[in-house]
C-alpha cells in the first residue's frame, strides 16, 4: 500500500479535492465518481459523501493508497 501525507493548511478539505490534490483522481469530478462508486474509505469506513470535510488526523484510503492528513 502506498502511504501519502497531506499537510492541511486550513480547517478542512473536501474529500473530492483531497483525491485530486494527492493525484489519486485526475479532477475533482473524477474524485466524486470514485466516492459514488464506493472506492473511498475515511477512517476505515466507506464514505458516501463526495464533499465530506476531511480534517487533521483523519486517514483516507483509496485504490491501494493511504492518505494521512497532518498539520
């Protein structure tokens, strides 16, 4: 599994944008499709909200990659 670190410089980032900024999705729209298809987990649970607010300390998993959100 590929481990990525995303340094958050604000209160939160929307899930579809996080997928785009880490390179797991080509665009925010593709990120929304990935969430809708059930390919994304947040803290071990499948996330169905495309624009879920991801905050520091959360872990996102998608297609063999794990994103740790840090300060």
